[in-house]
């Protein structure tokens, strides 16, 4: 679209490239599958776009929470006001086996 420009392109340690767009609105436009496909047409066939992920710490999660359970992840997203499928995976900081029973 009009006004789309890249502010920077930074090579990442594993060989990928992180592009920075000039506005949040254009980043959201770019995030649609059709627009991503058009962008990728200008690169090799092995190029993929990966969403960035971030580690976060959520306090007060009950010990009954099972990180591998997708329903449990959806429940945390809902209660935390996050978009569906925004939590890719979860784990406890300290393994349950190492926790004291009290």
C-alpha cells in the first residue's frame, strides 16, 4: 500500500532477517496471509516468514495447570485478555518435581 516502507533490516544470529516497518497499521496489513505471499514472491522458494515470540512470566498460575494442555493455554489467554493462540507454549520456571509439597 501507499506509505509502506521498511525502516531497517537487521540480520539475526541464526541467519534470519528482522524487518522493521514504518507503522503499526502497515505491520498489521503486512501480517495478512495474502500480503505476506505477495512479499515472498520476490524471494527464493525456501524463504518463510516467522512470527516473533517472546518469553513472558505469568504469576499466580495454579499448580493444577498443565502446560501441555491446549485448553488450559486457551483458558489462560482468555483470562489474561490475550488474543486466541497467542501463547505458543508454556512451562513452569521450576519443574513440579522439584517443588516442595507445602
